[in-house]
């Protein structure tokens, strides 16, 4: 596996591959890799000839400086995991390499970003769209892999690809979980042992909400039930729970038949912010 640290080196390598007719897969990450990331890399290795994994803790997508400072950074350990998973090249740029000058361009995704993560993390999706656009331009992948765990991010990137005519296929990969249901996340490393024991309550609440959808409870009744359920865990502070249309991401007030619904939440647990979601279909 090669390690590329400059934009020019990534561009040169991927251009060579393109000329040779190799199909390029890209897996953008912020590192501190876990099995969820590695499954994305393995899928990319199966479906593409070469796989680029980027590891970049992108400062422009952090609205909370403390979260940025404390974000786990483990490049050496990450590099050891990536080769065996099928990564061909690891792109590991510095902040100065990605942002030689401050960016001025701003993205506005309209109603897609006025809800959930976009509403609670001002500027977050502007940073995501900026860095993802840069990576797409530098790497020009045939396929780009993203996790459904960041459900709204997938919707934003889909819109980005469409609006800016990026010539690539977006792959949305299912959420990989720990045995007790907790969605894998780099931030899980920051949980205390006590908080780690409580954290699966988030997924249990989502499973409960899914049951309530199947039992034809109203969206508002489900919102109340989830707030009550998680309210019983004193160490969990629910930031939001939303019953959203999976396409538009807008809050749902009544069911339509055969509608795909995303049940999404964000919560703080001992100073660590976690998100999760499940997707469910109405009958
Ligand atoms: P991150 O390093 O958290 O920015 O994540 C990099 C990519 O991996 C994103 O597309 C995430 O959605 C995806 N990802 C993170 N955690 C998981 C997971 N538990 N299951 C599947 N994909 C994930």
C-alpha cells in the first residue's frame, strides 16, 4: 500500500490509473478506523481495481473546537489495518495541504440541511461538501463509498454529486454495529466504560421506534415515546430524535403508504456526541 501525502501525488497516481483503465474506488474517512470503515474498504476492493482511502480530520466540518481537538487520531494503527482490507493507496494530507488558503465558497443544500445534523451543527455540511468536492476532484473515483450511519451526509453528498455533475457512482453502505447494537464510530473510543455500557440504549430506542411504526403509532406518539425512553437514562442527553422522510429528510406528521422513513437521533453521552438511525418502510 502506498501512502500519499500531497494533493499532487494523489492526482498523479489516480490519473495514471485512469489512463490504464483501472476502476478507482474512494473511501473518505477521518481515521481512527473501525470495522465499519474496513467493511467499506473491503466492498470497494471487491468492486473496483484500486482503492484510495483518505484519512483527514477535516477542520471545516467541526462546529465544536473541542470535538475537533479531541477527535481520535491514530494514523499508524490505521495504516496497518488498511493494507489487509484491500486499500491500494492511503491519502493522508495535512490541513495545510487541503486548505493552503481559507475557502470562501459556500454550499447551501436548502431544506436538506435545515434539519437534524445541519440544524444542530451550523456549518457542518458546508465543511463536508467542501472536503468531499476536493477529494472527488483530486481522486476522480469511479465509485465513492459512504456509510448510512451518517444518513443525512449521504443525502447531502448525493445532492452534491447531482448538482455538480461528478461522474461517479455513490455507494451507500449499511451501518455496521457492535454485538450489543451500538453503531460503530470513531467517537466510541472516547466513551468511558460506564458510558459505553449505557450507549446501546440509543439503538434500542430506535428499534423500539421501528416497532411503533409497524404498530401504526403516529409520528408524534413515536417522538414522545423515544424522548421518554431515553429520558430514563440520566447520562444520556437527547439532542434530537426525528421521524423523517428518507428522501427529503423533512419531518413527517402523518404516514403515507409505502413511505421510506428514517428514524434519526443524536445524543450526548458523557461529553461524546453520537448519532444513529434506522430506516423503515410504512405499509
Ligand atoms: P468517518 O471517519 O466517521 O467520517 O466515517 C467515514 C465513512 O465511514 C463515512 O462514510 C461513514 O458514514 C462511514 N461509517 C462510519 N461508521 C460506520 C459504521 N458503523 N457503519 C458503516 N459505515 C460507517
